[in-house]
């Protein structure tokens, strides 16, 4: 029975793998937290700047065309987002034992003030698909230019 050792926050087995290095148990540790109750530890440089308060608005991110890779950035900068599940589709894949059914969720998110995002995710459970689609929609929030509701197209039409 291999003995587990804790080494710098990661669990390793004391037995060596084929490559000679320590074998990591599990699928690896993810630094991006996916739960609401856990504190947010920023992974990207933009996340650290937002958490420190150096980036105050989401428009600063838009002007510099920086990709948002963490949904917590949008949670801090645009706090009054509302999400709506647009559609949930069952999708099937044929495997040897029959059909494997998964669920695809489409979610729209926005603050009714010029910021909109759309997310789509597929998962085995509906709740997981919806939650991950919300995360994707938050990272895909874009500004929407408000329309100019005037009937004249050019100055020549005004004459």
C-alpha cells in the first residue's frame, strides 16, 4: 500500500511511476474554484489586478482587449447580473452499450445596462450543465452598443 505524502500542497504517492517522478493521485488540483462558498484565489494577472482594486470597471478590460478567463472577475466588476436559462437539449451519442445521453444548456446573462453574455455547456446532469454554462456566459460578457433610434440616416435626409 503506497503511503501518501503531502508535499507543497499536493498529494503524491511514495511509489515511483514509470517515468521516474512522483505519481499524482486524482485528476490534479485546480486553482480555479468552482464553488460559491470557497474564497476566490486569482490565477491570472488580470484576476490579481481586479482583486487588488487596480481595475475598477469592466470597460477598462474592454478597451485593452484582455480576455477574461475567470468568472469571478465579472462577479466583482458587474455585481447585478441576471441569468436566464434559454434552452436545455438532450443530446445523445451512440456507444457500444447503447446511447449515452447528456444535456446541453444555453444560458443568457446580462445586467440590462449594456453588458450581455451567452454560454453553452454540455454535461451528464442538468444542474452541472446549467452551472457551467453560467460560468461560460460570465467569461463571455461583451458590451452592447446602444442603438440610435433616429429616423434620419444622413444629413441630406434632414433637409
